[in-house]
């Protein structure tokens, strides 16, 4: 492959939002635990993910889409998992699955675009920030220079919380990216033309990063088929690279369940449960289960009451799942109080999403969350 062909293909692959932003930060030394973020795109329904099966109001609000009490996977006397999440039950039993209920923020915005922007930048609802919260974190505390990257986004073009990060890569097609990078590694000419020199420098950085990513490992663990299963397999391969990555982000879309929710949601949660179960097996296989935390997030939850189309509309707070060898399993946050909805029929939030982030920054990476989140937020006791 000639350089111009590689650059044409590389330009089609988002690299930290723009190719020109691949600029490696100063080394920090030491090591950094891995955080795998799983975005549930579209606004996941909390009440049919972690089901308040003993609450009569749940069935009154959802006469058509409430889950059968005998079908759910009971965790406590009041809460159960959706039956499609059966792959997560062993994690719960091993006390390596934390369930954080009531996660949201003040003055919630129910627009998909704006709300995920708030989540990605960790801003206040009325505040507009340019950088993702992880980009700010890495700017203040860079990953070790030997790391392949600060963060890798798998299977999506948008950088989300890595927007603006110095060493972040989006792999919409990891195999093609790595293949093209290998073919271009011998091209290293210099140029006195400043524009061309910049392109050549970026090209070298792309090749160097690609060589370190080394996403070619095979596993004994069986990964589910489909786009999300493929993304999870790639995430596991990236976690196995010998150089290190601080963050891997994968996305499962389709949670905007306004109509006919039951079947759609069951299928999405099945993909999620099977994917996370396979990821856990792979991380155990490579000895990274104790140095990895896997955490879900979503722009908002759904309304407690079903709508006339057998679905749910945009709501406020939601539930999120955190798993790993160093996770302190159990229920956190506040269970949904369906008898105490706000004036719009939504659940008030109990855990500020920035507390969720602050916990990873402080307890997982040993960073000062206040410097990144522009404020102090209570930490969750979900990590050993």
C-alpha cells in the first residue's frame, strides 16, 4: 500500500475526533487501571432492568410492560434483574456486581443530544463545555507514555467523554485500521513542507499506536455474535495488549424504546448480559479481571409510567451496573420510590452522575476528582 492510500483510509477513521489531535502527552510513570465504559445509547429503562417486582405501583404504572414476578431474576426481597440478564447473576452471587440506582442530575434535560453532552462533559445542565470529562482527566494526569493510548472507542465514530483527549483513537473498523497501519509502517519520509510534515508526523503516530494496540489475540472465551459482541471481543483484545490502555468505550444502541418495548428491550439486555459475561470471562483469562472495572452509562432513564404505544418515554434517573474483580458487589443509591414521583411523573435522582465519575477518578485511578469535575461530589463505596 502506498502512503497516499493509507492516509486516505486513515482519514476515514476518526482519531481523537481529528487526525491532527494525535499528540502524545508527557509521561506520568506508573500504571493505570483499566476502565471499560459501556454506553447504553438512547436512554435505558431502569425499572425493567432492575425490577422493583414487589412494588404494586410498578404494575399499576405498567399494566402492559411490567415483567412477570415469577420470571425475573430475584436479587433481594424487592429487586430483581430482567430475565435477559441471567449472565450477570453469577457476578452478583460472587459479589462482583454493583447496582447503582437513581443516577441522574439536577434540572435534567430530556433531549438525547443535550443530555449525553452533559454526561460526556460532566457539565451542569445549563453549562456547555468543549472537552469530555476523560479528556480533562488525562490532561491533568497523563497515562504512562508507554501506553498504546489513553482511550480507544470501539465501533463508533464519536469520541464521547474522550472528546479532546490527546491520545484517543476511534476504531470503527479495527482490523482494517491495523492492517493498513502495518502496511504503511515503512513509509517515514520527512518533508520541509510544514503541512506535509504535519501529516507525516501524524501518520507515524498512527502507525506507532496501531502497532501497540495489537488487537489480534484469540480467547478461549466465547463471544456473542452481532455488532455488540464483536465490539466486546475487540475490547477484550485491546485489554490484552501489553502496553496498556486507560479507557475502552463500547456502545450498545437502540434503548429509545417508545413503542413495543418488551421484545426490543429484552433483546438489548440479552446482548448486554451476554456481552458483559463474555468480557468477564476474557478478562479473567488474561489476568485482568482485578485491574479492570466495567461500568454502564446512559443519557437518561425512562418514565415510570408506560405510554399508549406499549413503550416508555424519556425520563430522568436510571440504574447503572458496575462489575470487576475489585468491585464491592451490592445495591447502591436509592431504590425507586414510585409513590414519590415529581410533578412531571418522573423519579427524582438520588446519585449525581458526577459522583459516579468521581468514584472512578478517585478510587480507581487515584486522581483528584474535583480538579476534573469542577466540584466535589460524594464517592460511592463500590470499589474494594
